[in-house]
């Protein structure tokens, strides 16, 4: 992971790259929140799939960023983990 972090740090010096990276931050946050919540619940993707009726392949796509979840899907996933979804609007960073 160190090689990637070193590479990322280098790339972040390019203003264009940094702008694109920052634009994707909300998506990265949602992906990481889903992964963290599932792991905190002690569930595998397959177990979460069985609890929610959402295909394991679809959960994998959501966690890897290859699909964008609707709020309804996030609520189903949260319910399957005994959790709820909280959405916040925060001041923009300048």
C-alpha cells in the first residue's frame, strides 16, 4: 500500500488530478462507509445478500464503486446490518 500512497501523493501535486480526485470524494466516502459498516456488523457480502435480498454481485459492485446505490438500496443494506442511513449536507470547502 505504501507504493500506492507514494504514487497518490505525487499525483495530488497536479492541480487537475487533485480536482478530479476531490470530485470523487463523496463516492469514495459512501463506498468506504458501506464496507466499514458491513465489517463492523461481522457480515460477509454473501451474508448481507441473504439478509437483504440484494445479490452478492451487486453488493460487490457497490463496494468497489462500479455501481451507484439509490437511497432505497442504502436503506436496505443498512437494515440488513441493523443500522440506519444518515445523510448530511456540510459546508463546501474552499
